[in-house]
């Protein structure tokens, strides 16, 4: 996915759509919570999701903070999102 100029809700919706979710929520907290639950469940079943984002340098600062929160998710000491 292309991260250029994405804010947190747009970024999280794009990520979730890549994993097959179609959502109407616009709340960053709700979207982040859903993504957190999904990635932790997948990682716990030894199938951690893989995410590739192009142009991460062009993400809005608030979207980068959301990415850092996702990157910090761990299951059994390993990243829940690759």
C-alpha cells in the first residue's frame, strides 16, 4: 500500500482493507483496537500478518505514531505484525 499523505484513520482503514476488512468506523482508537486484536490473534496462531507500506517517509506524523504502536505489538517475544 502507498502511505503518502495518509492520516491515522486512512492508514488504519487501508491496512485493515488489505487484510479483508471493510469498515465504516472513522475513530482512530476503534480502528487501532481492531487491528491490534487481529494481529495479536494471527500472531498467536503462528501466522503473523505481513504489511508492506511504500512511501512511509510521506506519512503524516500522527500516522507514524500509529505505526510505531503497531510495531511494538509482541506475541511470545516476537513481533505480531511483520
